[in-house]
C-alpha cells in the first residue's frame, strides 16, 4: 500500500529546516513496515516574506510542511498509521490508490 504523508516542518529565521520530520516516525516503526519512502514537495513557512528575515510579529509562523510518499508492506498498514500518529509531526495522511484505472 502507498501513503502520502504531510509533516509539520519547523524552520529558523532564514527559512532553513531545523528538523527532519520523517526522523520522528522512524523510531516508532519496526523493521519491514516501510519498503520505500520518497520526498515529494515542500511548502515554505508563511513567515518568509520578501525580506531575508521574518518580522518579529510573524515569528510564530515558522512552520511549513513537507510531503512524503511511503510504500508500506502488505498487512502492516495499521502499524504504519499508528507510527504516524505517535510521531506527533504528521498533519494528515492518505492512502494513495496506485492501481491502474480501467478505460471507460
């Protein structure tokens, strides 16, 4: 099964990542649950404007998001979902239907 996972991503004043969100899921997983994972995209924190550093009143907006896709071993879906919830870094996740669609 394949899942798309959206993680919280904290950044510093310059917009650089200060954490690697998937690292919060790894300790929660046992071997063999995740077969593969891939980085998909990143959305910058909303506090980054035209200037190099955020305004003082925008510092609370220092969280962006990262989207990753995970291939999970058959029958291990619940373990994976539990690890995502326990990581406390996941905003949302969804199962991706990667089966070929039938022509109409």
